C-alpha cells in the first residue's frame, strides 16, 4: 500500500512537470516497461556527459 | 553587479508569472506518466515501483535536457547560479542511482520522490524564468 501511495506521489510530481513544461509524453505497458527504463538510463548517461562536462571545464 | 541583480530579479518575477499560468493548466492535463499508465494495468506494488523509477528518470532527463540549452548562457552570465544548478542535478543523479537499486527489487526508497520533487521545483522555476525572460526580450539568447 505504501509503495502504491509513493508511486502516486511520483506520478503526480511528474505530471506537474509534464504539464508545466510540455514535456514529451511516454507510452508504456507491462511488456515495454523494462526496455523503457533501459532507454531512459542510456539517455541519462548521454545527458550527464554533456551536463557535467560543461561544469568540469570551468 | 547592480545590472546583474536587476536582470535576475526580472527573470524570477517573469518566472513566477509563468508558473501561475502553468498551475492553471495542470488540472486538465492528460494522464501521461508511466506510473499512471502502469497503474491502469496492474496494482502490483513491485511493478509500480519500477514505473515510478522510470518517471523519476524521465523527470531528471527532461529537466537536464532543457537546462543544457541554457548552460552556456548561465555559465557566462550567472556562474554562481549555474554552479548551484549543476550541484542540484548532481544531487538528483545521486538519488536516482540509489533509487535504481531499490527499483530492481520493486521498492520506492523512502523520501526519494519528495527529494526529487524539491530539486525539480527549484530547477523548473529557473527554467520557466529563463523561458519567460527570453520570450519577453529581457535577455538575449
């Protein structure tokens, strides 16, 4: 029950961001959930290279 | 210095206006989070925890992706604030790395969603302010 409540909190905060920033949506189901996670992890790795590299150059 | 402070104040004021407008949109936004979509298919808390992790990842990626576009401008014109934002992203990344381990066993780590929300709010405020300042012509980008 706590996990469900926590998941609801996450959904609510992400929905806020999506609504306010017009973020791209996502379509996911039980079969594609793991793949979607891996895709976002790979995206984070690429983003971090650019984000933190800029700061390292200071 | 005075000019910089005036600029920053203008940016933050413009951002508050945009946030107010954005808040009005939230109530009629479509349900598009991974957690909401997965919750329609299962009530299994282990699976929901993985979906929540996916949403947290997307939150981080979307905010960072948008900030990168302004990073050069911020680094040049507001280096202190830029350093602060980078620190926040570093904190968010740490939370996500910890969250990943929990997600693998189907658990949402305690306080992690609240921390992400807090960090995201700070960055979103800045991003919206920058958007508004550029759109109004207050800063050139």
